[in-house]
C-alpha cells in the first residue's frame, strides 16, 4: 500500500510539472511526425536537372528520366540554383542540359551534358542511371548520324528510319528481380519504424530525467521524513523504483496509444508489445534510480541523463536502425537494452510475431532490469540511511 | 574592473565550480557527436555507396566478354567492385551473405542473339534491401543494351540507305566503325564548390550549436536566480546602474558560450577529425551564434517567473529550434516547405554557414549566414533588453 502511495506520488509529480506537457507529450509526437515526413516513404535519391532551353531532344531526355524507376526528379529553374542544391547536398546529383542540344546532335557533334554529383553520396554511380535514360533518346540520333555519314545520305531521312528501326527492334532487354526477405517490408507504415524507435528513446529519457526527482526527494529531506515514519527502508526503495517505472510506463503507453490513433501506427500483437514496454520501462527505471542515488546535484544528473539516454539510443538503433550498422557495430548495439527492445518490436511489427517469438528479447530485458534494480536499491538504501 | 565584468567573473567562478555547465557545455556535445558520428557515419550516405556486383557468365562468348569489359571499366574507375560467380545459386548466396548487392546473369545464347539481332534478356537480380544499387546495376545493363541497339540500328539504317547493296567487307568495316562510334553524348564534369559538411564535422557542429542554447541558459537565467534569492534587491540598492547588472549576466552567458564552442571546435578537430573551415569564418559564425542564443534566451528569462520556469521554457525552445534547424539530421528535401521552415532558426543558418565554409572556402563565405544569425541576435536582443530593464524597475 505504502509502495503504491510513493509510486503514485512520483507519477503525480511528473504530470504536475508543466514543462513535461511538452517533453513527455508533445515532443515525442512532433519528432515522430518530423522523422516520418523526412525519412518515411520512399528512399529514392533526389536528382535535380536544369534545361537551358526548350529543345525537343532536351524534353525527350527529361521525359525518359522521369519514367526511370528509383529517381526522384526535381526541376530547377536556373543552373545556379541547381549548382547550389548539389553543393548543399539537397539533391544527390545535378544534370545540366546545355542550350542547343538538338542542333549539336543534328550536326553530329557530341552533346556535352553537364553532370555533377556529390563526392560523398552515391551521385557518381547515379550517372549510369541517367546515362541509360539519355541513351534511350540519343540512340536513334547517333545511329542516324552514323548511317548518313557512311552512305552520304540525308540526316533527317536517316533519323526517321532509325527511329522506326529502334522501335521495331526487339533485341536486348533488361529484366530486374529482387531476392531476399525485405528488412523493411513495403507494408511497413510511414511512421511504424520511427514510432518504435522514439518510444524506446523517450521511455528511457523520461525514466532517466526522473533521477533528478529522486535527488530532489533526498535534498529536500522527504526520504528522511518518510524514514521517521514507521516505513521500512525497503518499502521506500521499492516505492521509488515503482514510481520511476510507472512514469516510464505513462510515457510509453501515451506514445503507443497516441501514435496508434493519430498516425495509425501498427504495434503488432498488443499483449506482446505491452510486455516489451513493461520490461523496457523497468530497465529505464533501474537506470534512473541508480543515477538518482549516484548523483547529489540534480543539474549534473540531468546533463548526464541526456548524454546517456541520447547516446545509448543512437547506439541501440533508435535514431538510425541498427540493421544498417556494420556487423561490428551491431554487436556493440546489442550491449544496449534499446537494441533488444527494438528487435522485439521489429519481430512484432514486421514479422507479425507473438509473445513466444520475443521471449529471448524479453528475457534479456528482464535480466538488465533485475541487475540494475539490485545494484540501484543497494546503493539507494545506503544513501537514504546515511546520517 | 567595471561592475558588469565583476558580476560576470564572480558568476563564472561559481559556474565552473558547479560542474553542470561543463557537463552541458562540453561533455554532452562531445560525447554525443562522437557516438552519432560512429553510428550514423556507417549508416547514412555521408560516405560513398560501396557498390558490389556479381557476374554470372553462362554464355562464355566474345560478346559476353565485352559485357565484362564494361564492368571492368567501371571497376577501374573505382565505381564498383565486380566478382565473378560460377552459378546463379552461388551469386544468390553471396547476396544473402551481404557480399554483393546485385548480380548480372548472362544466360547461354547471348553472343548468338546479339550477332543475329534476335531478342535477348540480360537478367539483373538484386538484394531487396538495396534498391538503389539494384537500380544502378539495371542501368549499367540497359546502357550496354542501348550500345548494342545503337550499333544494330546504325548498321541496319546504313544498309537500308545504301544505293547498292554493301559488300561483306563494307559490313565488317561498318560494324567496327559503329562499335567504335560515340554514343552521341558524353557527361562533362561541372565545377562546384563543396557546401556540405562531412560526417565528423556535421555531428560536431550540430551538437555544439544544439547544446550552446542550453549552456548559455546558465548565464542568462542568473538574473532570475538573484531575484529569487533576494540578492537582486541588494544589487539594485548598490550604486551600480541597472544595465550593468543585465550586461554582467550577458557577459557571463557570452563567456560560457564562447568557451564551450572554442573547446568543442578544438577537441572535435583533434579527436574526431572534424574540419570546421577557415578559422576567422568559424569565429564570426560562433560569435553570431552565441549572441543569437543569448538574445533568444534573454527574452525567455524576461518573461519567465522563476529560474525553473525559464529553464523549462528555454529547453523547450532550444529543443524545438535544434530539431527544426537540422542539428540532429538535415531537415527537408530539395527545396520543400520543411527546408524553408528550417531557416527560421539560427541553428539552420549556423549549419549552412559552416557548409559554405567547407571545402577550403575563404572566411568571407561565412558572412551571409553570419549576417542572418546576427539579425536574430539584434531582433531578440532588443526585445530582451527592453523587457529585462522593465522587469528590473518593477
């Protein structure tokens, strides 16, 4: 009973803090929305183009580029804007179609198409993709020029013949197929991945910022006053632990329910998702209590809490999916509880798993929580009974 | 020593003794920049896409060898790594093992089909999780196919246009010439400056400016702490002008901001290999950035009732501006609404200014962005000054 009272007081204190309306309730959703807008949906590289004049060949090239799969084509009205966009990395590559492409092609001159790629992206390799689209337009032109030169015939006649010839030709085609099980299946919603990542990040962050509440409880002498009542040290320690766990649960449940309603995020099997949240909140609570008992200055604890919760979140795959890490870094990632919680959510959301499928992840999280609680309660017992 | 500098130096000593400012101003941004660079550096396209393609040549003719030559050329240019596999099954297990992103399958009959103009399909099989690499492989095969079609069309049209049927010797020389002839266009490189930061610099700069808005708070909210502890009335009773008091706190905030940024610039350059650019340009950007942070948080301090309230509201504004300003990840795509919205934050201008300095640009490249940040500093600074003076005279 006393445990529940101490725990509920902790939750009430968190909810009464007005800035928490922002950090606990507004910010997580804002970030999920921002990340969904930025990274959700297509991962197609953006390629910009500028055409110096409205030439028929230039237009055909743009049409061919537009119908190429896997490119997000962006038009720029001046070559200067396009140049700056590539330089700033807003687009991966830029295509500069010069003035008078048609005239040069007719004259049999080699048309110079400006191509600029960022040195560090995959823009350089996109040149092949752009080249294939340009070739489609330039093939009849080049062939016609060859034939006209070799036979001394008329270019326009040759071009007409070549255009028909290419159309009737049914020679080399390319067929593409994909193999393997998709890491991020196309059924994955725009916000699904980001929602699980942010839930894990914020549950841990909220649990850790709770450490300053614990420090204040000690500083203001609340724990000493609780001790003066007929309350066992164990009860206070368990009550504070339950309180931290409950605040983490409030944060997690809020994100899960709000994203379910607002963004229709798929959380998979509800019972299994709830158990992951229970276990992960316990890990967060254990860490929060440990920090609350190690520090005596709440501002220092808050600073270290931010570093720990953002740093572990990044390492654990809450910012960039750990699946994209190098194999070595993936092993490091699994030292964090975040990676295990995210693995469990991935199993539930992407592969339709149930409780039975995530038992290993739940087990690891439970071990983390147990170990942290044992160390934290031992330490907390010492600091609140110290005279 | 004037009253304002005396107030600032006393507070600075206090802040250094209490280690929170050091944690927020130096330890936090440094640690996070290091971790972000480690984790995102390997995952985001801040590094080159490493293309690995396989080739399964079941045709084994000179024609299929010519396809391999195209791939070898790409490998020679450092665009991709090419590995040959004896069978489609072995290439597929290489995809599953993550050794290659995609492979080209040249089935038997390629040589004959291309010689006789019969239909032929080059197969590209890609890893489902590497759509861009697979798309590039497809384009390489398509371009090869277009080359074949160009030669076939050139020959076909030439034969059709000839007054007299060409001799076999003509045909041979034509096909050689057609194979040699250019495809009608070439890509020429466009000269460009670099206006984007590499990974180590992006994360260092992003975290530095993100935490700057927290560090500066330690100085700015000082007025409120004096007010709560009752020392403000005593200071006001002393023979020092009110503006010295505000100025003292501003000087403290400025000193904390500059110290934190300077340490971060030097530490990330030495430890992470960040390349911040021309020192004078960086200095101007940093000064403008610190001033804008003081100005914005000054307004917060002026409207807040308690130091905690100022701290909370300041954190909310710092987090919102930092996220929107692209200090964690670039915000917006091409020139969409989000990337325009991002520019209402000094953070975005700070990052843009550093981007403009990248690639050995002269210090003057930082001036446009510094100018924009200074506008923030002036506008919010004037409002903060006015509000704080009014608050003191109450």
